[in-house]
């Protein structure tokens, strides 16, 4: 469970694909996924863009969730490909 000051970094190949992928904020959900009200769906966004864009070159990539601010309970991540 995270506290109110938690964040995470989204890395590809051990590095952040952009500065927008660093320090992504987490807010407490209130529990450990054992009740219907203690989890949240969070959509990551950039300032004027409805979605966080992760710039990657064509090919395979290993994505990593890194938490420099401490541990938190992370359940799943959903990614969508960009339209050309």
C-alpha cells in the first residue's frame, strides 16, 4: 500500500523513454485488494494530452515498473499501441 507521496518510474530497457515516464504519482487506494472499494484505476496523462505517450523504437522492449519512493501494491498494467 502506498502513502500519499509515492511515485513510480516506467522504464524500457532499464531507462526512462522520456522524462514524462519518471515520478508518475500514486495515490493511496485504502487497502490490499481484498474488498471492492480498496483499489483504483488510474489513467496516466501528460499535461495537454489525454494519455501518457511512451516513445519506443520498433522491436521488443522489456518494460519495468520502478519505485524509488518505496514499495506499493501493483496489480496490472494495460498498454495500447499508438495509431500510425
